[in-house]
C-alpha cells in the first residue's frame, strides 16, 4: 500500500517552504470549516527573519506518493524551551496527513530519527512552531471554523497521532462567550466596582500609533505574568517585535489593554477581531479576485461577527484584585459597541482554575478542546 511512498527532507528555502505549505490544500479540499492561513504572512515564520531561529532549528519533511504530496511534518528544537524547563525535548509541528496509517507512521519515524540524533528524550506537539505560536491538536469541537491564529484539523488526526504512541500531555481550552447576550450595564458595573475598590490601577487602551512605546510595557508583563504557566517559553525582545509587526494591522482600539500600578505595567490583554471570517474565501492568497470581498473589513465598513481574546495576564503579585475582570469587561464593552456577536477566549490551560472562574461569570463555556501530545524518543 505504501510501496510508492517517499519521505522527502526539505530545507527552509522559499520554494521548498511553499511546497511544504501547499500540502494542506489537498488535505482540506472538501472541508467546509478549514480556513487557509495567509501564506504571505505564514511564510515569514520559516525564514531567518523570524528571531526564533536565533535559538532554534527546524527540519521539514514531505510525504509523497506517486508524484503527489500527501503529508508533511516539521521537527523543531528550541534551546530556550529546554533551558527554561531543564528538558531535552523536541517539538513536532505543522503536521498534515492523508488518512493513511502508513504515511503517518513514516512521517513520525522521520521526526523520531531526527530527534534521536539531536540527543533529545521526548517529542512534544503539535507546535507550530512553539507555545508562543499556534499549537495543539483539535480533539473536540469540529463543527465550526477555527478563530484567528488557532489550529484546525480533521477528526481522524487524533487516531493517527495516538496510534504512534503519543499520549496527552495537556489540554488547551477555547471558551465561547455570547457577547450580544451580556447586558452592557453589568459589564460597566464590573469595571466601575473594581476601579473604585482598587484606584491604584490605571487602564490604558493600546492603539496602533502608541504600539511602539507600549511594547516596552507589554514585553515586561508577558514574560513575568506567564512565567509559571505550563509550557511557557519566554520571548526575546526581537520575537515580541516580530509578532507585533505581524499583528499591528489587526489591532482595534479598545480591544487591547495595559494595566499599570504606580507606573509599573502589571497586566495586558490582547483581543483581535476574528479576521478568519474575511480571509476564508481567499484560501490563503491575496492575488485573487476574491480580495474584493475583504475590502469592506479593511476599510472598516464591516466587522467580523466574532473576536478572540488571545492573551490575558497579570503579574502574580497583582492578581485577585479584579485587574483581569476590568480589562475583559472593557474589551467586551468595545466588542458590543463594534457589533461583535460572540467572542472566543483561547487558549486556556485546563488547570488554569483562576482564568476559568473569571470567564464563567461572563457566560463563557468550553466549546473546543485542543491537546498537546508527548512521547518518549
């Protein structure tokens, strides 16, 4: 059955990366929920412009049968992860595969051999390419498209990965919030009550024109607030600048907030409109007649029906004082004003009890689950 199957190593040259990324189009040809990532943006992740490659390396493979590319996988070795967690771990990521156990087996065999050669003891993934990017395999919630910068995959991937001996390492949760159903007066009361109780906190909306100045504060909060989280990898200044440049065109005033106390940045929330709704018809490519369907979103004449709370965190010493609630309430009030009907908060670690309790009073409910898998090398 797999006599004509070849596993082909690829470099990170533009031509081979394009071939690597194009594998997904065959996998999702008839899937109504898949949203192709914008290739112009995604290709940047694989170039040396990405500061990740100052401390990480990546190897790509494509599975080809009878002249047709039917699968792909990447191996990633991030020294910052291993230094932070005192581990010898490699990631697998960007996994796509036809529904064929033989193809799947040979793709993972290639990663396994590469990882063993690198001297690591564990494979962890999927990471695309780290926990600071898209990660996790969708294991529950296949009935709707993914939100911006969240993964998506066929249901059969669960069987393919577990068949290779991978077991659950951690679940990541996505919460659905019915923004249109939340009374505005309630949100205003939540924000006002906390501001009154803790007047030392100052909340400022981040705008595109202030982003460069605000990045200094964001960097400080990000690496401090998330440092104790499972799988967290601190981001370098260059990595945060790289991500900010990619996200800047998507920023909307009133959805991104910084909290400060006595001039010290203590909290940060990033919410983005779910532009996947606009991007879906493009199938990852800007040079297409369908680009005109995106123009109303670009010009602000139309907004997506949903938004995604990407990041919400507060430094440990300032938690449980309502800072998170104020930023979330302010973001949801902006969402109401802009006309968003729903919001997704993702991803949330399954054992992040504090964040899960915060979302429930806002009507949050788990509607998608993503899983990180691990296996010994």
